[in-house]
């Protein structure tokens, strides 16, 4: 799949399933992902003066 192509629903479902399996095999990766997402949201809130 090319980076500029929009994935179809089936491709999104397959990628999501693969990600779920990878995270289930490595719970530490899930914790790291959650921490990363929280940090990104925090930075976005701080850099957005309108909200």
C-alpha cells in the first residue's frame, strides 16, 4: 500500500487486528502507547491557545 493511498475498511480492520495482537503479546507496549497518547494530548492542549 502506498503512503498516499487511503486504506479501505478491510485494510484498516486488518491493521487494527494486527496491532491488537501485537499489544496483547506485549502489555508494556500498551502502557507505553497510552502514556504517549496522553502526552501528545497534553502538548496539543498547551500549544492551542484558543481552547
